[in-house]
C-alpha cells in the first residue's frame, strides 16, 4: 500500500549474495515500523542460510526496534540460522550498547567482516 | 529566563514520531550537536512510547510535553494521564527497578526522573541535558548585535 506511512519511513531490501541472505534496512525503526522489519526477516527464515541485517543506513532505532531485532535473532536461531548485524550510525550504535544487544547478537562494523564471519560459520557447520 | 514551549497531542505512533523530531529540532536550533539532538530524539521517543504502550495500553491518550530551556540546560517534561505505575522507581537506573526503556532515557540524558502525574494521575517523566558550549557562542554573537538570540 503506497499510502502506508510506515513504508515511507522504513525501507528494506534483500541482496543476492551467494551462501548468505542480506537484508539492507534504512530509515527509522520505531513502534510504527518495527512490525515491518519482522515481516522482512520472516521471509528469510527457513531458508537455511545465515542472515545479515545491514543497519548502516538506519537513522533511528528505538527499543521497539531492539525488541524486533532480538525477536528476529531468536526465531532465526530456532530455524538453525544465524542472524548477524552490520554497521550502525553513532545513535544506533549507542542503543545497541545501552541495551547490550551487541552482546547477544553478533555486530560487525563492515559488511566484509560480517560476510567473513557468516562464511566461517557456514564452513564450520558443513 | 526560562523559555518554554508546550505541546498537547494524542499518544499514537505517528504523532510520537512527529514530536520526537520536533524536540530534536528545537535542541538543534538552540545549538545542540547532532549527537545530542539524536540523544534527545531517542529519549523523548522512548518516554512517549512508554506513555502509549504502558500508560494507555497501546491506545491513544492525551500527552502534554513541555520543553524548557535555561542556562544551556534543555529540559523536557512529559505528562500522561494513563494508568501510571504501582510504584515509582527511585531512579531510572535498572538497578533501582527501572525498565529498559527507562534505562535508555537514563543513559542518554544528564538527569531523568519518573514520578506520579499532577494530582496523582498518570505519569510524569522529567529529563534534562546540558547543551554544548556552542549555544553560548550563538547567544553571545546575537547579544553583540543587540538582538534577542532567538531572532
């Protein structure tokens, strides 16, 4: 629905990278848009590959978004997939640290580091 | 002299977004750095989300938000008339019983307290943060031109 305001505030798009599922997220994740994040990650769960959520273009993330990411991480683990986070602006990084999400969900500075970690997990699992 | 702006609106997700951005814009206009304005936006967003989710049970309800600026201190007071809390924590530090949303506010702001609303109805969150010295430079520049700094 084009008139859904959440779609103007939050954008997510998948990327085709061999052996890894990448979801780029941009804009703002708050009470209004956190359910959209879950819907996008849901589409990647059950596909058997590590999921990287790229937050480098995320401008705003509040506790509703933290809970959504944590929920996505748990559901991915239940499906025996790893969920990794990459990149964050200073404000987003701040809330990762305050809520200690970075201690529960792997967080990498760059996509390269996350891809390497995801690849190593795949190699280790096979 | 304290300068204040008061907003009245209903707690609902789109308006929460609008108002948190207004608070950040006000801080920026007063000389806040991008980082501090971002912290204010997040702290205000969390306080308003708490009112919407916990105070009003994810239903719309009236909010009064006051921004007060004095002596480089940017203060925000948020009142809701929701169901309040059975007990109010001594501070917003989680070690004193604060919850995560409140801890986020505690970490982002210089000072923050949670207390019963006026006449014991609802909840009031008061928070403040000192803006950087940039404000003083702006203020002095305008004083030199003998104009009120906010014009």
